[in-house]
C-alpha cells in the first residue's frame, strides 16, 4: 500500500522549473518518473543557498531531502576519499530519499 503525501508548493519562475525538470530527466533514477510525479517534485523544491565549505549531506546520516545543484561545485567523498565533483544540473541525495537508506556519501 502506498500513502499519498501532500507536499508544500514553493513558488518558482519558469526558468527555474525548467532547469530542475532537465536535471531530474538526466538522473538515472528520477528520469523514470512520470510527468505528473516530476511536476509535483519540482513544485515542492525550495532554493537553499550553501556557503563555501558547508557540508550539505553527511555520509551515514538519514536523508529526507534531495538536491539539484544550480551553480557552483560540490565535492563528494566516501569514507574520506574524494569520489567526484558535482556541478550545475546534478541531482544528489535521491538514494536515501527513494530507498530509505542512510546517506552513502558526504
């Protein structure tokens, strides 16, 4: 049985919505969502500014959010080792959200 969750609506302009939709479409997992699901996801996403050096996600922590990088770069590490660099248009944090698992990287 699947529970329906009402998500809050967050105002965005068309350019922001398009950018998020494109990022979701390129993600191997989220790109499989139906059009209505993507629309709902985009509607509830809010802008969050990250300061240089700030940790967005901590490996091993619980995850209730996913993110789309709009600008800048983010360094990803696992077990203290650099894994990759994320740039504009990358979606991250979806594994913990979709599978209910702990965060797999920092």
